[in-house]
C-alpha cells in the first residue's frame, strides 16, 4: 500500500534559513556547492507519515560514520597507502552524495582516482586539507538544519 509522502515545512524552512544555501564555497568549482539542500528535501518526498524523520536519521548516520572516514583517509595518506585511501574515498564519496555535500563528493572522487593518476604527497595533502575544511562546513550546516528543525 502506497501512502502519500509528507514534506515537513519545518525542515524546509530550516534548510532555507541556513547561510550556505546552495552557494558555491571558496573551494567550489564547476558550480558545485558545499551542501545542496535540495538533496535533503528530496528525502522528505519519500517520508512516510508516522515514521521517524528520514532527514534526521540520514544526517545522524552521516555524523556517526563521516569522522571515521575522514580519519582513515588522513591515516592512509600519511602511511602512503594509496589503494586503501582510494577505497575509503570511494565509500565516503557515496555518503557525501547522499546528503548533498557536492564539493566533498568531488574531492573524494579526486582521491579515489589516485591509483590511476598518482599525485605527489603535497598534492594529496592539499586535497585532504580541502576535504577536512569542507567537512567542517558541512557539519556546521547540518547541525544548523537539525537545530532549526528541532526548535520549530
């Protein structure tokens, strides 16, 4: 049985009120954004009445897994384990994409491609520094969305 999707006006208002609402960050390129809130809004279209808030659940999973992924990427870089770094970046790319973290997903794609197109240690370091900066921005914006949603 199909039920009609419910879109919470509170999460939508919170998403619209945050400061990086689909604006290109300083690391952005090709029109990518730090956090594409429309991706989170798409999740609301499959929200079922009476079920736990899907966006809150997805963001909670992200908060539980993302720090480990970032740490592993940094560790594998420091140990010059390119294969493991690329594999971790591949998995994290999907996580980033699921919440609309476009720049992070793009940086993960670049790290994922390291096996076929090796970069110097310094070039990898730059990508990882950018990834960590974007991670901090995304974390702040997701916290703002969750806080604003809870307060509404």
